[in-house]
């Protein structure tokens, strides 16, 4: 439970300071779709 509380505090801090936590993985097919749409 302490680990979960620590992660929540980390996420709250990132939200308050408007710091992105990280990006998610984008598949090759989705990336290709984004490139074709641009």
C-alpha cells in the first residue's frame, strides 16, 4: 500500500506542476496513420 500511495503522490506532483509523466507506446500502424494524416 505504501508503494501505491507513493505512485499516487508522484502523479499528483506531476499534475500540479504540469509535468508529463511519460508517453505511451505507439504502434507502427498507428504511427503510420498519424504520418499519413499530416
